[in-house]
C-alpha cells in the first residue's frame, strides 16, 4: 500500500494546523499583534492593517485573514503565505 498523496487540500490542512499551533504559542504576536483583556487590541510591528501589509508583500488581494481565506488559495498563494508567515514569526519572550 502506497503513501497518501500530499495534494493541495492536504497541504492546506497541514498548514492550517501548524499555523494555529504557532498562533497558540504566540509566535505571531510581535508582528500581528494580539487582543489584551486590559488594553484591548495591541498592534504588532506590521500595524493595524494586516490585509494591506500582505498585499504590499505578496501583491495579491484577499489573502487575509489567513484561516478564513486559505480554502481559496491556489498552490502559489499558499506558498507565498507560508513565506510571509515565516518572515513574520518570532519566539515570544517569556518573562
């Protein structure tokens, strides 16, 4: 019995899971910002308009929010978003 194919739907599923895991570990808060119970929305390094920043980087519209838009991504879109996310993630400081 052969190994299952790693097709685009499966790759999207795997990316969604990995992206969600890293988000849960706060790897995107430095760039994307976060919601604080005391301060409200705390902006990250990218600023308040993530969709515009993704457009400037990728030259593509409709890529954000990632988890809401991923089902419509082409293979090229997905790899562009993976690169964008990689460029904007960081290990959070534990203080």
